[in-house]
């Protein structure tokens, strides 16, 4: 028995990939990872289910993106609608603004104003709470997600039209580009060793400590880690997610399918939200900056369908739950922050 305990000591395996660990290891490691992390529910923000748009048509609210600003307030963008909602730190609605374009994604810029991608036009706006100021167009990149570096540069991920010498027609390929506020391209990531890096990059976030960039590709089902100059470092793949699900939940991983929702970096931790209907809802993976698996939250902890993750100055994690239209705000446990 002592020999088995020694061989299955969970701390023995924390620095190695999880893929391929044995069943006795999983039995011991599962409890260790379960007890290491917890979310404490701080508040719920009720997003109205129905609005009338400027043409007096009903629109259903499906949360797409959330960004925190001014410490504890948050701005919410419904998916594909010409509308932004702003809530104060107590969850009270401060502003309901009908704008002239449809929102794809939203993130906080260096100047304290949200940056917004306009759907379908590759136009980036700086939103000044009632006024939208056009910054630049990112064509030929069609962006799906936005973030910003500490020096104010803007990071976009999306698709561009390109082709190889062997291809007769142009193809839409995934790409990441870093821009100045005037639209000048500073750096980009498209290929690595002749191979295309992305298929459908749909999420992006930036480390507050060193400007490292993390990109979520929903078709490849992986998170990719880059330096701020777009140099590729490493990735966290679907197979590692399946290991994490089995490790923490004791779930069969045969024939599973994972959909990434969003990534975010905070206090040297990366939070990755994913969803699988067969597992009863969403999962939030906790990763190190080097994409090492640290822990997992799941549906019985009120995760639901987590989208649009953001964080305020107090370390509270905001995410929209499209299973019920509620923005849930959680505090990461003190033990998580001290790892």
C-alpha cells in the first residue's frame, strides 16, 4: 500500500504533461486537483432577455463579450447586435447604448476606453461611452477577437486571404497581427516552419506581466502561446484538455469534442473556458503562463456556458453564462492566488 501511494503521489507529476498518466495516478491526482482551486460566487448581474432595437424589432440578448473598466465596472456586448450595456460595480445598469454597428468583440485599451471590432468591416473603434471613434481598418485581416499590449498596441486575431505556390485559389487562413493605434502593422504570426499556425483563431488575451499573447483556435481546439513579437512558444491541446477532464472529473474521454470559449490571464494564471454538452455544461481550466494544467472548475460549480471572460481590479472573474443570460462574478480563492 505504501509503495502504491509513493508511485501515485500527485505532487510527483505536477511538472510533467498529463497525457498518458496511469489510472492509479489519476485516482490520487484527481482529489489533489479538486481541492487546490475554488470559486466563490460574489454576485450575479441579470442581463435582460429582450430589448427593442432602433427599428422597434425584438432582439434576444446572447452575451458575446465582457470587459471590465474603471476598477469594477463592466461593459457587455451582446452577440452581433448594435448595442452595448454598461454596469456598475454593484451590478446596476448605468448605460444602454444603441450604436451604429454590430459588435464582434470588445477589450479595454490603454487609454481606459474599450476597443470594439465592427462586424464584417474590419474596423476598430475606440468607444467613449456614447461616442465611437474610428481608429483603423485591419484589412485584409478579418478580425474575430481583440486585446491590447501594455504599451498600447492592439492585438487582433482572425483570417486573411492567402495561398501557397501549390494552390490555384486564395484560401482564408488564420492569422494574428499586432497594430499601432494608427493601424500600422508591427508584427504578425501566420506560419511556423512552413506550416500554417491557425485554422480559426477566435480568442486572444495578453499577459499583464510580460505582454505574452495567448490565442484560442476553436477549430484546432488548442491555446497557443506567443511572445509579444508574435514568436510561437508552445500550445495547450485538445488531448491535454481531455486528460484534464478525466483527471479532475473522472470522466470517460472517448470520442469527445471540445469547444473553446475564451482565455484570460490574471495574477500569473491563464483561465480557459470550454464547453461540452455531454459533460453537462462548461469547464474553466486554470493554466500556468507556460500552459501547464493547474486545475479545473466544472458545471456543478455554476459554470454553465461561460463566455466573455474578464477580470476587475479586485481579481473578480466576470463571465457571461449563455445558458441563462446571467453574468456571474467569482472570486478566485486565496489559495489559487498563492500557488
